[in-house]
C-alpha cells in the first residue's frame, strides 16, 4: 500500500503550472489612474480591495436571477455555489485569497486535507472538534456522508453536479438514501469524526470535487427533500431567516457557528440581504445609486450601466478574467454539420472580431478565444491556434471557408438555424454578428431565440435539437472546479450525452477523446495531467466540434461600502462572497 501526498500539495502544484497564464490574463483589464468612485480601478483583481476585519452591518446583493436551487445538492449555478458557503461548510474548501492563490485547498470541516492511500483510491478525513448545526446539535461524519449521498436521489433531487456519485459508483448500482435500504459501501464512517471514501479507481481531482458546496453535510432529520431549497439547515456562519422565491432572501447570523474553528470564512456582516429583480438595467441603477453592494449573479453590467460606471465611477469597477468561454457547438445530428468540412467552413467564415465587439469589446467581452480551453485551466496552450483566429486578428478567412464548403459538397453554401438564449443580450448580439459574417461566405443563418431558463429541455435535448434543425448552439461554459476534468468532461465525453440536460451539444463520441480524458483523470501528477488535457483539447479543435468565440471578461461593480473584495480563480474569477464585509 502506497501513501500519496495530500491533495493540498497537488493543487498548489496546479497553481504553479497556471501561474504565468493567470497573471497575464488578469492583467488584460489593465490599471488606471482614474480613481473616481470608491477606490481604484481593478483594485479587486489579484489583490484585496478595502481590506478590513470590521464586523456588523448588512451586506446587500441585487440580482436578476434566483438560484436554480438553494439546496446544496441541487444547485449548479456558479453564483449559487459561491453564495452557499455563507450557510454551508465542506470537508475542504479553497484558500480565501485573491487570484491564483485561491486555488490551494484548505481543511474546512476536516482537520486537514485528505490522507490518501491505496495508490490514490482511499481518501480519509477526521472532523474538527465542536462542530455544530444551527440548533446546537453536533455535526457528525454521518451527516457529511448523508449530505453527499443525496446526489444518488436523482429522481427527487436532480439538477446538481454528480461528480462524486459518478466516481464512487460508476455503474450506478446504489439507488440512493431514499430508495436503497442498504448502506453505500464506498463511503464509510467508522466513528462520528471519521469519514473514508473508497474509489474504484484513482481520480486526481477527487478532493477538488469534495470542495464543491454540493458536498455539504445534511442532517437526515432535517431533510425535507424537494422542499429543502426553501430552508437549508445551516452548518455555516449564517442561517436562513426568510426566503420568497424570485423576490428576496435574508440570512442572519448562526450563533452556533464557532469562528475559531473556521478560518476560511470572515463572516463580517450581521445580515446578508438579497433582492431579486427582473430588469438588469434596474439592477445596474441600484448598484450605481448605492442601494446595493454587488451583483449576485456576477454576469457583469449591461451596456448603459457599464458605460456610466467606467466613465463616472471607475474606482468602483473591477474587470477580472473569468474562467468562462463563449462558444458555438455544432450538433453532428443536424446536417450538414455531420461533415467536418462544413463545420470548419463555419469556423473559418466567422469574424471573431465582430463577435468580440458585439459582446462589448476586450473589456466587457473578453479576449478572442482560439481554442476551447480557457486560460485559467491548467493545460491551456496559447499556441494552439489551429484555425488562425489569433494569427488573423480575429478576422474571417473567407478563402479557407469557401474551400471547406467545396470539400463538404456545399460550394454555394447552405442554410442552418442558430439557437441562442434570449435572456443574454450579449449572446443575442454575438449571434447576429455570426449571422452577418457567415452570410458573406454563403452560409445562411436563421436565429432562434429561446428562454435561457428552459435550456436543459431545449438545447439540452438532442431530439429537440434535431427536430428544430439547430445546427449551431451558442452558449457559455465555465469549470465546475479548476481542472481539465472540471471544465471539459461534460462538453467532450461521450458518456455525458443525455436525453435531457445534455451539455455535450456537439454530440462528440470519439474514442480517442474519451481515452485521453480517462488517462488525464487517472493521472495524479498535475503537470502531466495538464499536458494530457492540452492534447485532448487539440483533438477537440481538430474535430471542429466547437467554434470558440471569447474568453469572457465582465465589468463588476463593488460599492464604496464593500470590504475584502477580490476576484478568486477558484470561483471562476468572480468575487469570493464569504470574505466580504461592509464599512
């Protein structure tokens, strides 16, 4: 039996691999001497804006979209996962530091990061002393186990990521805590403070998966199943006081939380208030007028608000590099995109520069994307520019596009439909820019806008995609955790093609890509794994399954009152909510 190094070291090594890239991309927002507003432009990028330990006050969020669920098992929206750390804790979590420093895993409920043995197949944790629920009862290893096992109850609790379930039970033999009376054998709790995970085969990202708030403890007697979203029971510094879906949420202090046992959460405000609107322009007005401190959804300001903020209040603005990419997928079930040359024609024929401009330019739209791996993911390779997107300055290569049309048997072009969310203005404008540029090479694009909230059943349903002739799907994607697996497996692996809720829109079913992902996942050396993910990404681009558009950046607002503000790479370049306070 070989005892391996702890995963904290592994993740620190990943940080080193990505350091140069992360620093370079974060610097894209630049600095500025224009300090109008509450501080300095980009003061929360790679550093902490308004550092303070002052307690008290009410932290005010405003947003235009509620969480998909406040039940930690069911949530998948990135902002919800970030916010959930106010009222939930995990065995391990990320370092509360800005930028790349946040990627280092730290113990949370556990006394240390994992004791890993049996060649990477056993992860063991010991819980800290004195852990309590919001009612003062002890929090035990069994509560952690039960909270994680709820992922198996997909008939009742669908929606959230199932990484732990898929790793521990790849054949899906266990039916979950609601249906199966037998205990799950691969998670063991020999006593109230010890929990062990027994993996069928090694997975180098397992501890990063555990850091996701979807693996928070849940106490069995407080599990209200599908209603748990209305009042999750707290293991963190705050607890639910009131919640009206799509309107408001109020958290207050959890007096049973012990500050001395949780160095990862500052827990400075007395209350945390969320106001939900329907109009993003109204949201921006409230931010600028000082009625709210920051955007819950972290999607960035709209055009009017952005222009006002950058012109009159630049000191209140951060422009971090996110971990997200905007892209178009080519479903191979829709002709003629079953032909690689037709897919390549659309890639060459797209004017990336016009798409970037439509999204708000380099500042609000992000850098030109030349492959499908974002710069914040270890394995990103700037030299992987197979379609000359950077070489051509983002301009369309009309000659190559027409040559590919000849190769795919469509010398005069063809017609197709591009599906895009009507809830994202930047996406709609991007679709229009693509439509205009492809028209010049003979590809006629009809744009079909759909309700973004219904995406899983519209573009995530391959049968519906084929029925509606969606040859192109414009979407955005970011990592669930900062690795090639956390980013790419849902988009690229054949096993992730689903009848509903599908994210592998291109319907990639390529054995070489599947094997490359499997080998990278099993690799415990982070440097080697990063290179393996880079090779998988090259295969994806060579297959022309996706049209990368931009590596997303956003213009974020922070109020004059806000303290301890910083963008964290562990949260896709968004603010680390759990560290925030108010003056």
